[in-house]
């Protein structure tokens, strides 16, 4: 008899359907962050909840997640509802809550894509193949990073307390163990970067994402072609000011397809 073990990511975003747009999930130690769970896995669980809803039409186009408070270890509830359904797009509202109140709010746009003129103006960063780069040892204090096979091209996790003039990080990354790409996994990858202020200041300090917006540029069929391969992820900040900084990121398939872009605002204390 063969026993199949669920992928850790599938376990982390597994949801029980309680009916009427309410779902229950459970935090997992594998995706713990320094405070609460990895924000990317919370965002992925929200996408998963909408995807499981019987009224859902189409696939993810945009997602904004606002992190109000840390999610505590244990169970959490996700409530999702369609605010409006149009001919080609559908607008969703979501809330994550626990006994102590609402921890996360989100809005999402799902839609059906059609054949139309297409072009990519952004340029994929130049990078050697991931197989030629040494994998990164992740900090013990950040368990969720162990679930990703990371090969930094530029701007790796600071280890020498040396400040950097650049906030840019570029890396090849995929899930560990390897897992076929889907929208939930892509959602989590848009938050795979350590805070840009760590790189600029050369050390870890208190910081956390407040709001994350992700735009999806592919449909499910195109995303499925990616399989279990690495993506090239790159991120940079525009300004650090009075305890907040922004971050813009791109997620590229190895073949040069721009899979997703994201923007977030982050709190930090120095």
C-alpha cells in the first residue's frame, strides 16, 4: 500500500468549506514567520478560498491584501463574497478572522481572458541559469523560507552588517519540494522577498508588510506550462521614509513570460 504525503504548501492552504462562503484553515509551523505566518501563504489561502467558492467565475486578475494584525497559531476563518459580477470580471471581498477579531482584509478581481493584442514592455533581468548558482542557506528564525529553493543572483540576505546602496534583490526560486505552479503558489511567490530595508541597512530589524497588491498576467493554461521550474523574482524599493517603504516586484518564467507583478507598502522600525 502506497502512502501519499501532502505537499507542505497544500497543507498550509487547505480549507474546510463551512458553507455560505465561509472556510476554515489551520496555520502550520512550516510556514511560520518571525511573527505569525508568512504573509504570502495567507494571501494564497484567500485566493484558494475564492477559487473553491461555487459562484466563482474566471481566474485571478488582481488581489490586494491588507494585513491588519498577525495571524495567531491555530485555526482561522476566511469569509468571501462576490460583491459584483460583470460580463468578464467578478469582484470579491474577503476577511480572515480569529477569536480575537479580524486579522486580514482583501479584495480580488477574477475574470475571463480573451484573445487580444498583447505585448510586454518590461524587460526580464539578465541572470545565469539557477543550476549554476549556489543555493542559499535560510535563516533559522524564518521557517517559511525553508520551503523555497532559492538561488540569489543579486542582493542576497545580508550577513555582514554592511549597508547597501541598492535595494534590488533578484533570485531564482521554486517551491521545495518541487510543486507544479498554480495561482495560489504564484500569489505566495510575490511575497517571497525579505524586507528591502534589511538589504539597505545590512541587518534584520522589525518590519512587516501592511498591504500587498498582486497583478496576474497569465491565465491558468499558460501558468500550467510553467510546471515545476524556477521563476526569476526581482524586487526593489522606491523610497524609505519615516517608518514606511514601498516595494515593486516582478515574477518571470524562465522562458521570458512575465507571470505577475506586485506592489506593497511595508512598516519598519530602525
